C-alpha cells in the first residue's frame, strides 16, 4: 500500500500494517543495480511519502542483505 486511503481501508478492516524501510541511498543503489532509470527526486512523490506519519503494527529494517534477508526477517516477525 502506498496511499492513505489504502491504509484506512486495510487497517479499518483489521489488517496488520507493516512498513519496510531502507535508506534512500540504499533504495537508489538497488534500483540502479536492477537497471532501472533512477530520478533521486522520485522519493518526494506522494506515493513515497503519504504514509510517512502513519503508525504501523511492525516496522522492518531492509537496509542490509537484500531480499533474502528481508524474507528471513519477515519469517522471524511472523514467529
């Protein structure tokens, strides 16, 4: 989810909300490594910022290790 109306819909129906975070530079480096054209200003887009002040049930750090470690951390969080 990327927008406040998505957040309201899902959290209002009892879904747990999780946020996965990585620093801006890490995200840019990952996109470049995948061959994507990157505009560093895209981080200011509404889809990237609208949920910045929402509260989430869980926040996961995805700054290191890539997707493999993210999956491990998700599995740990699910317990």
